[in-house]
């Protein structure tokens, strides 16, 4: 079996590929990675010498290339996306082109070659913000940033291909991911690497925004359960079960890095900053047997240790973006 995985030189996709290739249960599986290698793509995230891995550099909007790759694919797992909210606020074009047009290009090719299931990876941000309780999968989509709006659009497009054409599409919506190999623009690696360098960390507003945290390996476990056991046309929330305000998270990161609150710089809140995210992942638990395996305290400690021990991975990235 050949699995086409898009965006797998990035944080979550590369973890998914590494996990698959390391599993004895997947010894007959070959993986083709399609990645454009934008600023967040990093070939150091993949074992390019692995005998069952093929890497193809290219754009998911390249219809000719995508069509060629689909001819040899049995399943598709679609991670490729522009995903940084702040970048979407300053310029939304790349988000619409990659997240919407790129997804449509993949869906068209999958339909032509009847490659299914097509697992489309999305985010809890498509739901908007919730004051209390947790979103079920059938909650109306109310995205508040250009990034989340582009992801909501791609979700609806993917599900429309199931309803219109009968293509086996399955959508996942995950909580905030953390773990090794995450590009240091996101809050946990940004704060950890700044603190390790003796620099200050920027905390939006009063730090009251709440997120549910999900270790990337647990997310990848959930994605593969959806690929192998999910139902066509269904959406599955994948959560981590640890809700923290950004201020609470900052306190944990300061403690883990041996720093004090004088290293925190309060900055103007982000435009349209959603107050709280929380997904109800009981459907994935009951249908697929999904449960997070990593408790947050251990996962965070391991993540901080990874960044402490792997400066050679992240220092060039921070110099490039400075």
C-alpha cells in the first residue's frame, strides 16, 4: 500500500510519517511525501534514506504533479496548510491559495483516480470561540481569522466531495499541538527557545485566552485511527484533555526553563483573538478507541528537553526569521 502524505516536512505531518515508518504493523506501507518546503518545511524532520519513504518537492496546487502522484496512491492524508494565525492577519492570500485551492486540486485528483480514504486534517479554530462547554463535530463553523476561515472553507469543500461524488472523505479537527520539531513561531517553541536564549517572551493581552493542548504523537495516533477505522463523510474531533490559559502555560514554561516572570513582556492582544477553544472528542473515543496517551506534564517536560538538546535544529530557523 502506498500512502500519499502532503505537508509532511512540517511539524505534525513529519511526526505522522516517522510514526508510521517506525511501526511494525506498517511494514508493508510505503509513504510518498509531497511538500513545497516553505519556511516551515524542514527536511531534517524526515529520514530521507528510509527505504519505504519517497520525498517529492512540489506544490499541492500543481495539478499535473498531484495527478501523477495520485496514480500510485492508495490513501491520502492531507496535512499541507498555511497555519500561522498572525501571518494570516497580515496577509491572507497564501492561506486561501494553499488551504482552499490546494485542497481542491488534491480532491479533484483523488476523485479522478478514486483514491480513498482522503483524510483531511483541520483544526478546532474553525469553530470560533466558546465560552463554556466543548464543541461537538456538528457545531456550526464560525471562524474568526483568515487562517481559520480558509481551513473551514477547505473542510466544507472536502465534505462536499463526499456528498456530491461519494468520495470517501474523513475530516479531523484537532486541539493545539505541541511537541518536538515544531517551528519556533508557535507559542510553546517560541517561548522555550527565547527563554533558553535568555530573552523575553511576548504574552498577548492579559494571557487569559484558553487552549486545549494535545501532544503531536497523540494527534498522529488519532489521525491514523480515522484513516483505518473512521467512517466516510464523518468529522472527528481530536483533543488532548488539558485546558490552560496562556498565562498558566507561560508559568509552566518559565518554571521548566528556570526563569522568572520578569522575562515576560505583555504585548497588545492579537486582532480577533478567540478567547477559548475546547473540543468534545467523545465520538473519536467511542467509535475509534482514541485516547491521549501523553499526560501534559510529562509531554511538556520532554518537549522542553528536546529543544534544550537540539539547538542545531532550531537556531538556524530563528536566525532566518529574525
